[in-house]
C-alpha cells in the first residue's frame, strides 16, 4: 500500500510540474500582447461594448462629509469624475455599500479630458450617530474599482 501511495505521489508531482511548464509558456506568450478583461455595462446601448482599452480617471474628492444631519430626509452630493486618460472612460457600475446610499453614475462614455457628475444620495432614516458608507465605482481603469467614502452624523429627530 505504501508503494502505491509513493508511486501515485510521484505521478501526481510529474503531472503538476508538466502543467506548470505549460502555464509558464502560455504566460510568456500572453505578456507579449496586450490583453484586458472585457467590461460591459448595464445600459442597452453599451451592453454589447467590449472594452479592450484601459484609461484613467480622477475624482474631485475621495470623501464627502455631510456633517450633522437630521434623520428626516435624504441628503445628496455630487462627485466630479474626469477622464484623465486617452481612451473613452466607461463606468460599468457604481454601487453603494447599503440600500441607504444610492449613486447615479454617468451611463454614456466619458471622452478623454471631459468630466461628468455622479450624484450620490444618502437616506439617514432609521439611523443614528456616526455613519460611514462607501460607493464603489467600476470602470475601465487599471485598478478596476475606485472607492469613495460618505460620512455623516445622524441626529435623531423628536417625533
């Protein structure tokens, strides 16, 4: 039985080593060409667009602090997103960390050098005290995602 396990282990090691050399060859081949993962969006007009070119973007700020706010009504802010690259910027998604944080992101491509607003609303209803939420933007950038922070201090209203 020990001989069987030993022979099986050797065969498995030989197989893994041969797979490793094939993977190295494939990896060397793919590094010679530019290959990026396709990104598609939820919009009908862009849903069939495959992104093969990465670009870069900047955001006017990475955090917004609403300060002290009552828990009565939603508040909103706008972030300015600028395409700092030389290819169209495609934002495929923007997702709040919870249902109370809702981003409205540009659905159309942003041309190089152009800027667009992204509205983010926060509903403090049912919350109290310090709040920190995030909005994750997914786009055709080398990083793939950018995380923005939303902060506030929710003051419970007398009802």
